[in-house]
C-alpha cells in the first residue's frame, strides 16, 4: 500500500480536527450514495494519487493526525490530558456510533413506509418536498390510526437500537407530533429523517423534532 503523503494527511486533518473550546468536530454521517466520507475520500485519493488506500487506512491516518494535534494542544496548555483522551476516544468510537444511528434510521422508517405502501426513498422524497406524514397517508388512503401505529412501531424499534426507553404517553405524543409535522428542505437531514440536535435521527439528549419523522426528545 502506498503510504499517505503529507498532502493526503493535510486533507485528512482538515476534515478530522477542530480543536478549540474543549471540543472536536467529527463527521460520521453517510452521503446520499450510502458510502461514508472516509470511503469516498479513499476512492478519490486512489483515483487521483494512484494509491490503494482503504477506509480503515484513512481512519487510522485521521486518528494519527488528530492525536498529534491533541498532543500539541496538551503541551501548549490548551487542553488537559483527560480532555484529549476523551476526544480521541470519541473519534475512535465514531464508526460504531454511525452504524448504530444508521440502524436506528432504517428501523424507524421501515414500518411507516410499509404502512403507506412506499419505499423508504419515495417517502423521504415526499417529506423533503414539504408534505407531512399525515398528508401522505391521506393521499394513500391510509387511516390516521394505522399511520400512528406504524410511526410508534418505528419509534420503538429505533429507540431499541439507540438504547432509549419512553412511556406509553410519551410515545403517543411523539407519534402525533411526527404525523403532523412538516420537514422540507433545510428542516431535516439529507435523508429527511434526521433531527437537528442529539444523535442522527433526533435521538439522544437535546434532540428535537426538527428532522424527518420529527422525533421529539426520547426518554422522560
């Protein structure tokens, strides 16, 4: 395997590190084509630089550059060693978190798309166009009760994938808000099913109903 050049490492570093204020920006979302950013970058580098890099190679190179910058920040007194260790660990855990979030996304949309007699992609397209799930259901001749049941099924499945639990009352409230919300361009993620805050898909602390199925915060 041809080793990454300084130019390649600079590309990796630009996408990997944003040290300052005790935080790091780490991109883990997949693109519309289904590949991770690292896989797409590996393809581009292999094509343009004649290398044979894999996604894992780039992830390791990215971590090496990130660690070097963290070490420099610790030496300069901008970060403590504990902060640097935590930031590096979060980066190393990013692929696992991405897989978990993607599993939750798939679990959440599947029952809703099935109830509406649509593919997930077709449903996402409708939502990106500004329609609510309730409107799509009406156009498809699907009752509100059936829609709400499907939404709740998806929420429960996605919550299980994310390790989140919630009460029956909370589930009913979330389903109703999800059915009636609209999530057009700029109001959700690229797949129409992501929240603005918390983890992808709107799960996690601070999540709101800003994307896709309009998930309010899970949990109590």
